[in-house]
């Protein structure tokens, strides 16, 4: 009876390790996909910014508004 309990515990431990490994692999795949998507968006955005003055103006305006938003959030926490 004692051997059966040890075998069950061992199988359970192996199963948990396998699940943790699978979760880590999925996490790393997600990070890789995010990096690839970010690089693609950056490449397209830089091409658009070079060709369109209005796009540059709108992007700078949005960037300032996001910066102001972060400043406001920081003020809330002080």
C-alpha cells in the first residue's frame, strides 16, 4: 500500500512539472509574438511618419496628451 502511494505522489509531481513547463513555453511564445508584432508596427509607423507631415503632427499631439495623462496619474498618487 505504501509503494502505491509513493508511485501516485511521484506521478503527480511529474505531472505538475510538465504543466509548469508547458505554461512557461506558452509564456515565451507570447513574448516572442509580442516582440515580432511590436517590430512590425514600429516599421510601418516609421515609414508612415517619414512620408506624411500630418501623421507626424497628429502623433506628436497624441504623445503629448498621453504624457499629460501620465503626469496627472502621478499627481494622484502623491
